[in-house]
């Protein structure tokens, strides 16, 4: 059983992570850190967590904690990961790993010197629909995957509704930092490869004080496949939709399953062949944040590498950096995944 100290007590921790952790058989939240005493009391009382700290250093000094779960604003990830590694704690960090790939490289160096494990939060790949889609792809159901198309958009993301996620200084960007990492992860997951280069339209251009709200992104993958991603904080069409085109057909799905809905049947996957024949494939939804935690904890307990590692998180951030650069220059940008 791994004992977690939670760094940040925001809505995602309250509504998604702590309920999932309570259900997992190899993870337990034993301590909380937040700069807000009111949030510490609210979340601590709600989940019966007695150890509460208003200083991050005090959380790291807590002997009961052997893993730090970092869900703070993105700008703090680098310093918090490095400090946790130096304190000998394993780390689970929410995406994006850092504000840019250089920060991620510094984080990786600290983790490797300390000899601790680090995992990244890309929970959507663990959802029942995505796992079923991957199973169908690996079985050859639609032939060899050629392209991945995904739209992932939220309506009404403003500083008033989502706070720091719309603050360029805290988040490092808007939709590209918040939503696009999940999309790039699913492209790599489904197409079973890495990203070689990027071309992107970004609107408006991100600055130190202003976020982008929209992006259209083309990924050229190392194995010759490609992905087209559409993301926005101003809803365009379906909130979430993906389509994987193969040499003998395609697989489609609309929607992203919400948290805490174990055991129900979600919107079906649709397989289309020859442009005419189609059939629906059901799957059972499971709690994907819980499954992600269980997989991470199992790897740490066995001494193995987490299934979604810090190195992988650094690679995804290098893609995000290339997206911003392409949007700024109008050029196709190679992805630098060196460490």
C-alpha cells in the first residue's frame, strides 16, 4: 500500500482523485498540502485526512508519505517534483509535466539522481472506451491504423469558471496546455508510435499574460501515420470526438466518459467498413482515474517503471513546445525528445 501526500486540494482532487484513491486497494491518501487553510479543512474533513500542511516542505517531511501526488498549477510542477525527489518520495504528477520540455528535463534529472519513480497523469487512455478501441486496433479489426482525428473542446473556460487554467503565468497556456496533452497521448497510444514533427494553427498567439483558446494541430508520427487534433476553450461541435482510420475501415466514438461511473455502459464505439457497413461495439465503463492509480502503484511496489513514466511525460511536453513554436512561426517543427 502506497501512502500519498496530496499537493493541491482543487476540484479535480476532490471530485476525481480522492474518491478513486479511496476505492483503490494499493493507494491511500494520508496527508494534504494546500496554501488555503479553508480548503485543507474542507477536504481533510470530507475525506477524514488528519495530516494537513500549509507548507509544502512540511508535507515532504512527513514520514508517513512515500508518494507525492502533484496537482498544483503547472508553474509549480518543476520545483515541487525536484523537491519531492530530493526528499526521497516517489512522484505522481498531473499533466502537463512542466511549463516546457527544458523544465521536464531538469525534473527527470532530479528523479533519476534520487532513484525514485515518477508517473504522469494521462488518465483517458485507461477508460473503457479507449482500452476497447486499442484492443480492436491491435486485433486488426480495421487493418493498419493510418490516421487519428480528435476533437476535444470545452465551452466557457474563463478565469471565472476554471481559475488558474486560464492564467498564462500559472498554466503556461490555455487549451494547448490543458487539453492537447491528452490528445497527443491518445494519438501515441492508438497509433503505437511517437511524434516526429508538428504543424499548428494557434489562435490567438499565446503571450506571457494571455492564453490561446483554439488550436488545430497536425502530428506526423515516426511510423508514417498522422494525427489531426482540434482543441478549444470555445466549444466547436461535439465536446469530444475521435476517429481512427485504418486500411480496412475506421473506428469512431463521440464523448468522453465522466469520473466515478463504474460498471455502466457508455456511448458505443462504432466500426465502419467500406464506407457503408457499420456496427456498434459496447464496452463497460470503469473508473479510469482509479485504474491509473492502481497501475502506477503496482509498478512502484514491484520496482518497475510506471506505465506512463516521467520520460514519456517529457516527450509529450516536447510535442506541446513544438505546437506553440509552429503556431508562432507558421512552420513545420521537428520534435526534440532528447533528455
